């Protein structure tokens, strides 16, 4: 949901997060690392003592209007019916599935009150996140409380003067031991404000229904003034809500919609169906946010992106990753995560599959839908190899378990990239063993149609047995032992040729300008300068916009490649920079500086066998 990620925003494990990877000060271009209704799962009765009394008719009223947005708080009223005087235990979640960290949302609850028939009830805390309310008679109990909404984090709650979002886990109380309790949610807001959520609409405006506690806690809400539209994607409705309303231009919105549409079809082919009735993409763009972070839900996702990055390639990559989650982890989950519990850590050794293989399928969805080309897919793969090699060696199972600890050694999120690579390796091995007749797609489809459709999580044996069957009986226990539970280095020099690829290292001449540049509507903007670089000596200043170099427009999609190819062979030559500085147009002459770099990349192997070529085509296009 996660090499460089965010600038100025710490990445939390469990959420797909990206940020810009700036080219070195010597480079002329900024690069970016590219980095729904389900069968009901078994309900869980959280095993704590004492147990709560049974309740019914659970209703929540959430008020988020201009006043609440300004005060950065939600007003919540909960009502339910009891049959007697037995205490009721209501808890606030300690974490949000997908964000594998203890957040203790109860700490944001204030001014808690409990009443029955207009009279205050006795209540206390049964534990740090549980309220124990003592009714005085049979009938309806009413609770009121406030929730702080001041944290720009996609697992929490946040407001601005005309907008707010919140998550179910941050807002709603659930009954101890009653995971099957249905609930209704009524939103109260300004007359001209919109509401968007993946929760099932009820019988009136801004009213929604949840079939159980998991459904209640799963859904984020947008409330306020934001842009909202919808369209059919794979014969199912998809909605796109973006705040601020003007954060995407018409062209940018059209481009994002195109990517969302195109990414769903190859995923539906893998799993055999689209699992949601409707799906809602919720996106906040904020100028103070570095990079992008997103969090998956069953029928929606909530993403936060830096306002200046909305057109970066990683934005689409993150959204596609979250869409894959609608199949893998929100529905198809390891047995360790079925059902979700909300009061404590729920560690699993399978995040490398739930997050890493999800990321592999995000890459596949993009390349199979032609959102990226083969070179882009291979560059992303190499980036993941480099990232894995750059952090301390760790087994994927251990990295999955340690997610909850936010490790400080660089491995806290490695189950994303290394897990994605494990998915690619398994795909190659299965396709090679079956002469491309079967693939990892078959494994995912088998455990989807088996354990998931049976309403339970998959086991280790079920996953590896499915993989072995797909590989035509080829034993994969050694793979699991060496590369999943073990710490052996993945042998890409052995695996990639099976798919018609090879790792190539070339010496290249790289021209040096001494400026860090970011794309701009007029060209490329100078963001940083090396005081000793060619740009400073030529007279460049921070804030300048370079519209052309050597007569070639910097808006040309092929500019970077051509710039390096031409000027990399001309050290000491003079190149003319066309520059916009405020309202002035300048021409500056810079002396070309060149350095020799080793360029390592993955490329098609011209000597690949016909079988390897079939495997390569199968991965890139699907069978």
C-alpha cells in the first residue's frame, strides 16, 4: 500500500504508500518510482470477561457540518435497546485492518454520556477501550460522545472548514461478543454538502445499513464539498470522490478514470468475477502531504496524496494496488486474519501474500491493461529487487509478523516489495513447469473459489497445495523453505531467463546539469541547485522553469532519453537553456558536464527459448 517513498510523511506498515523518487542533483528530469458485497465470514465473539448484555436496534447518528468541521470533531449519538439491567459493554477498535499498527482510537473519544429515559446512567471503563453501561430498566439507551477529527491519516478522521472524512473504526462502538449485530448509520450535515461511502444505502437520504460489526467498522465516509461522479466499470458501478473539488482538472480526472476502468478487467479475469456491487474511490489531495498513502476497504479505498503529485505515475499504481485488495485480503484472507478482531494485534506470517502478491497483481493489472509498457513493468521489478537488497536480510514470514512493530532497520515494509518478487518468482516457476499452461493466476483462483467461497480463510497447506497442482506436481516446499521462511537470496539470474528476461549492466554517459527538476505545465521547474554545478555557473536560479534545452522542448515525452543520448556524448559543449523566470524569458548557456554511470536494467533476452518467450508473453498479457 509503500527505494524512496514519502517525503515528509512517515510510511506506516500495512498501507500502500508511495512518494517521488527525485533524480540526483545532476539530472535534468524528475523521475518517479512507480512504485465490494462478499460472502459473510464467520463472526467472532471476542473472548473477554465479563460479557456484554444482548442489545438490538443499534443506530448511530453522526453529525459533521460546518461547525463540527471547524472544531475538528464529530458528534456521535448511539441508540440501542436492552432487555434488562445487565451491563452493556461497548468497545472502540484498537486498529484498522490494512493498517497494521495499534492506534487506540478510544483516546480520541471525549464527553461520553449515557442516558435512559432522559436520566443519566451509571457507567465506567471495563478496560482502556471499553465502556461498561448499566441500564436501569428494559428499553432504549442513548449514548453521546465526541470524536477528534484532526489527523490527516487515511485510518483516522480529519476535517477542513468545508469537508471531513472519518473511518468506522475511529467512530463507531461495537458490542463485546456480538459481532453479528446489524446497525444503521444516519449522517447529519449541511444541506448542500455531499456524502460518499461504500456502506450500503438505506431507505432515506444519508442513511446507511451495516449487516454486522465488520461491515460497520470497514467503511470510511467523505462529507462536505467535494467532486463526485460515477460510471460503470466491468458492469459494476464505480464512484470517484475527490477533495478539494478542484484538486483534479477535467483532463486529470479523465485520465484517472481511464486508469481505474482499465485496471479492473485483467483482475476480473484472474479471479473470475468482480466482487463488489459498487466501489468508491475516495481521494484527498493536500499540499502539506508528502507522497501518497492509501488504505483498502471491501467496497472502497481512501487515499491521501500530496497536491503536487496528483499526476505522478505512482498515483495510479497505488490506486490499482488498493483495488486488487478488494479481492486479496478484504475477501480472500489467510486463516490468521479471519475473522478480524479489533481489540489487539492480529499478527500473521502471510502479509507477503496479502500485501506483496497484491502489489505484484497491481503491476500485472497495469501492464496487461497497457497502462504501463513492458519496460515500465521491468523497471518496477528491478526497483523492488534493489530495495530488497538494500535492507537487512529477513525472511518474508518474519517481516510479515514484525509489521506491527514498525521496525527501525528498514525492513518494516519489505513484505511489499520482497513479497511481490516472491509472487513473480512463483508465477515464473509455475509457468515454466507447465509450459505456460498454468500460472499464479490459477493458484489465486483456486483459493478464491475454495476457502473464500466457503466463508473462511485459507491455510498454508491450501495455498502451497494449489501452487503445487498449478505447477503440475512440481514440489514447491523448497521454495517456501528457502525464500519465504528462509533468508536465501532470490536467484534472479536463474529465474528471469525462464521468462525470457535477463539483467543487463551497461556503462552510460550521463550529462550533468546540477539541478533537481520537477515537471511543470510549462516545462521543468528548478527545485534545487548544486552550488558547484553547471546550472549555477550558467545563471540558473531556484524557481526557474526550463522550457527547452538545445532547442528541444522539455515537454516532449521523449525529452529525457534524447537529452541524455545527445548531450551525454558532448562533454565540454555549450547547451542553450530556454528559461522562464517570473514573466521574463531568458536564454542561458551551460557547459555540458558528463559522468560515466553503470546502468542496470532488466531486458528481454534475444536468445530466449520459445518456451521462455511463451512464459514472458503469458505474464505480460495473461493466458
